[in-house]
C-alpha cells in the first residue's frame, strides 16, 4: 500500500511540474533573474578589476533604483499597444520588445571601458536595470494570468518561477565571475547578453494567457487626477490610518540594512582578501543560493512556531551578528574554511530574515489595495538598499584612511550595527502599541 501511495504521489508531482506550462515558467524565471547581478554584484567585481575607487563602486549601486520604482510605469505597460506585434498578445508583445532591448543594453555594457568612461557604463547599467524592472512587471503579470484557469496550481508555478530565477542568478553571478577568470570582462558581458534568448524562446513557444481589449488612454487633467487618486492617494490614506504607520515605515527601511549596506562592497572585499574568482564563484554564488533556500524554508517553519514578533526580533539579531562576522574574515584574510562558514551563516540568516520580512509586509496590506500597497512598502526597503548603500564605498575608504589596515574590520562592524535601529523600533512599538 505504501508503495502504491508513493507511486501515486510521484505521478501527481509529474503531472504538476513536468508539462509545457511549468517549463515556460522555469525559463521566464531565469529571464527575470539573470539581469540583476549584471548591475549589482557582478558589476562591482568588474569595476574592482578595472581599478575603480570603492566610493564610485558604492555609488554606482544607485543604478538599481528602477527596481524600486517600477510600479510607477506599470499602468503604461498594461495599456499601451506595441506597434505591429501587439496582435501576439499584450504580455507577449511587451516581453519580446523588452527582452530584445535588454540584450542590447547588456551588450552595450560590454563595449565600455569603465576606466575611461565610467559615467557611460553607469548609464548603460541604469538602462539595463530599467528594462529588467519593466520585464519583471510583464512576467509577474503573465505568471499570475497563466493560472487563471487553475488557480490551485499558482503556488506550484511560483515555486518553479523562483527556481528559474535562482538559476538565472547563478548564471550571471557565479557563471560570470568564473568566466572572468578565463577571459575578459567584455567577452563575459557579451555572453551574458545572450541570456535573453532563454526568455525569448519561452515567449515564442508560449501563448497569451488572457485576451485583452486595449483601452484608449486620454491624458487629460481629469484622467490623470483619477489615476493618481486610485493608484497612490487612496492606498496611502488607507495605510496611514494605522496609528504606528511612521514606525512601520522606519522599521521596513532599516530591517535589512545590514545585508544591503555591504552588498555593493562584498565582491571587492573578497577580492582584497585574496580569494580567486573560482573560489568566490563557488562560495558566494552557488553555495550561498543553497543556504538562502534552506534559510527561507526554515524561516517559514519558525515564523509559524514563534510568531511574527519573536521571529522578526530573532532574525534581526542574527543578521546583525552574521554581517559583523565578516570583520573576523577581514582579520584572518584568505582562510577558505572560515570563509565558507561565515558565508553559510550570513546567507542562512538572510533567508530567515527575508521570509519573516515578506510575511510581515504582506500582513500590512489592505485587501482593496494589495498590489499597490505591497509595491509601495517593498519599495521602501529597496530604497534603503539602493540609496543608503551607495555610501558604503565612502565609509570603507574613510575608515581605511583613519586606521590603515583596519578599514574592512571597521566597515563590517558598522554594517552589522545598521539593522539595530529596526530591533529597537520593534521593541518600542510592542511596548507602546501592544
């Protein structure tokens, strides 16, 4: 009987995951994930190899701002026809054009020598971020619409999409760093630009999930006023009815700041410690993704068992501690076993904190404005990553100038302390607002 149950279970898994729709989700997840490292971690490594100053490397992290603001132009993506090819479908036509332009922008990054044209590299990276964020709008909507006929399978589709997303991160993270040890960065970015072919193939062999009648957009004063009222004012007014709304925003801004702050400087730090590109690719790109997934799954269990408040407090402390542990790595330098342990703990705590954090933000949203409020709240966290972390290079250089040889140690102690304000905010709000 047990064997029959197991066979039935395996057949159910096969029916759910091994079909054309799920393969499309996997490929689209890859397409959504692979551009991010090319304007973040991988880009910082490239700039470090070209001898760009740490302050500039930190500042260039600002090119990721479109990921925080993509909700602003999502109505345009929803309603504007793409000339000539709009007949293949609203989502598919936008996806095709966006992916082609994305491939071109990544290729243009490969043509720039940042030592000579740093601002041009930053411009092309910004365009890549904008197109990648636009692609996320399209693919997120397509993913949801693809399961309108079978909503019970949406969660399975999300799981496959996220798996593809993680594979995309490895491709342009670990894959790009490893290739850079064998060839020039220019050649690496040319190869990375071919990653858009995966998404294009998925779109070509897919079908439009929902037929859509395009609306006529009238950009008169009344329509613009109504758009801003429905999209921004009403969701915001609903949110600030919560008496602790200010502290909630402050908490969201600071909770992941420890991780976000050292993000732009992580690859330059690993390089300074003497780790090879192969070692960095394995430990921080592939190994870390596995630990993040484990942390995420464990976090889901602990949030249920401990509750939201205790989980946020516990995971907030752990991410402060694990970020500070990199100061120990800075002291010992090139030590592979220590490197693997610290990275494992860092990404495990990151997975734990992310799970609790996303669950918390989701719990805040009014059902009438779920999409808008979630986008706005998550953008507050993204702004701390994209704006505040831009000063990370300056802080490291300042610390190194004051105490030569101890700049990284001081930097990681400061980074570890960055999330402490969020813990104080939790304790304050528990006491004041019960």
